[in-house]
């Protein structure tokens, strides 16, 4: 996994958990990777960025609006109005709007493509893969709450190796069962869950 796909860095995690050596660096990378992908699955989206020029296809159900994956920027919008996969219609930047309007200023992703007033085109409703979008997908930056959730979950995973049977304790304190889930993790990621995702 690329370092940019992790929602917290090795240095941030080591500082957060109080590690000052390099002995466990491989484990640190593994738990950060796992925590980051767990967040992706929980919220049904990701917060890193794809490479520029990544293509996505969509089937429009409305001629004026199209829900899209989290998007940083688009470099090409083309449509296949004839249902022949030729994508003969190339839209210009004045033909569409990316919404919400102030997503970039808020360091958030665009999630909707809308036809612009006075634009030359409308979306081809019902044409399978009728909209071809090229751009950079994901988020402009990892939100602070997602970084904290990653650190929390990675710390849990890191410490979990010391409790392989789910039990921690000592002869002085007795045995303590390790909790399965952290409510703070849920609170941090809750605002970023895709609508309709339980």
C-alpha cells in the first residue's frame, strides 16, 4: 500500500502512542493500513486521492443531476447519447457544475455533477455507462476526524497483539476482557458515512 493511502503517518502514530524506536515499524505500517481500509469499508468511501486521469462510468437516472463518487477535480466529461459507447459529446467546463459549490474551499469532495444553466448538453438518462468522467477521485485532504479514527483503531490493533485471546491482565489486577469496539471510533467516522449506509 502507498503511504498516501494511509490516513495517519507512521511518525504521527508513533508519537501518538509513545514509540521512540524503530523495532515495530513493520507492525506500525500494517496496523495503519488495516485501520485505513477498515474506515473505508465502514463509511463506503475513501479519503486518499486516485491518480489524475482515472476514469469512472455512470448511468444517469436524471437528465440534470448525477450522483458521483467523491471527486477532487474533473478533467473530462463525455457522454454517449446514442448508446453505442462512442462518447461523441464532449462537455466543456461551462456545461456542468460540480456540487456542493464550496466543497473545495471546505477541503471536502464534490459528490454531484449538475447540468449548468445555459449549457449545451443534458445527461443521457437510462444509457448504461452513458457518462464517462475522467479526473481525480477521493478527497482533497484527510479530515481530522478520520485521522483520529485511524490512530484510535491502529492503536487498538497494535495493542491487540499482546492480547491474542482477547484477555489482558496481571496477577495483581486480575483478568480484563478487551472490548470489541470503541464508541469514539464510531463517533468520529459517523458524519462521513455515505447516506443510507447503516
